[in-house]
C-alpha cells in the first residue's frame, strides 16, 4: 500500500523582475559623428554665426551713431545679403564721437556673444544651438585682437585703424594697439579653447591634450575662418592677405593656448 504524497504548500506568485531589481534593456548605441563631418558642420555654423556677428554690429552701430551726433537714416541690405547702416559722416565730430561710432559694433557683439553663450550653456540648450551660440561667442571675441593688430599693420583696415586715421595716425598709439592685441589674443584664445572643449566634448574625445586641441580647431578656429570669409565681403580686415594671416594667427594661438 502506497503512502499518499505529502501535500505541498501553496506556492506564492513571484513578480518579475524581483522587487528592487533594475531592468536593463540592450539598446543599440548610435554611431558617433566622424571628425570630418563635425568639422564641416562647425564651419557651416561658423558662416551662420559670422553673418549674425555682422548683423549685430550693424544693428548696434546705427543707434550709437545717432547718439554720437551722426545722421542715421536706417538700415539696408547689401548686394551680398549683409546688412548695412545708413550713417552720414558729414560734419565736424570729435574723437569721442568717432570712437562711439567705430567701436560700438565690436563692443556690442562682445556683450551679446558672452550672454548668448552663457544662456545656451546654463539652460542646457540642444547641442546645435549650443554650438552656434559658442561660435558666435568665439568669433566675437577672437576678432577684437585682430582688429587691434590690424591698426598697426601696413595697409590694415577695420574700426580701430579707421579711428587712428581720424585722430591723425599717431604712430606710438598704433604700436601700443598691436602689443595690446597680441596680449589680448593670448588670453582670449585660452578662454575660447577651454569653452570649445566643454562644448565639443559632447561628440569627440577630450581625454588628451591632442584631442582637446583638435576640438578647439574644429569649433573655434575653423568657424572663425568661415566668419572671416563672410566679413571679407565688407573688406573688414583690408587686403586679402591680412584676413588669411589673421586666420592662420588665430589657429596657431588657439592650438598652443588650449589646455
């Protein structure tokens, strides 16, 4: 006679996954963008940012020109699709009025570039917006040392050079502007290089100085070259040789000063 099997206790239903466990799903990773593609997109963004820099300079120049006593008739679009301000230079104006007229544009883009870049980073804007905002910042700040250096270069042009012409071309002041521009370029290139690494690290490696320098070139120096090409339509830096020399100088200094 067989013994009846012992009754098994009722099993409790178990939830899956167990309580407290974390469910992990395998998601295919997106392929990172290649460096040449990132560079091409950065240069394209630099052209857009350069056009915006020129636009902000012109928009600021008109009202400041009116405050300085110049006749301002509004804005117009040049055949190259760049904006322009209708400002009459007739009449007698002092040194302060000329300084306000010629330096208001570069000063305005300095402030706007800093604010736009800070807002894009602080608000965690989408990566394309962050890149264009940073390139606006980089172009606005890197152009200032070149404008100072161009004041002492033979055949140089730009607002600082024009200001010296209006003030009688003091040679001592020109050399001081060149020295100040060189010092400013060293400091600004360091700042731009650090910010380029912070922005470009989203796509590319930053675990070595060689990689960080490449990022600084991709997101700062190359877009600056695109912006200079835009500014060349206005002959902002004078003869063609000067813009090319400025681009090379900026690229070398940004490469050396990036930490």
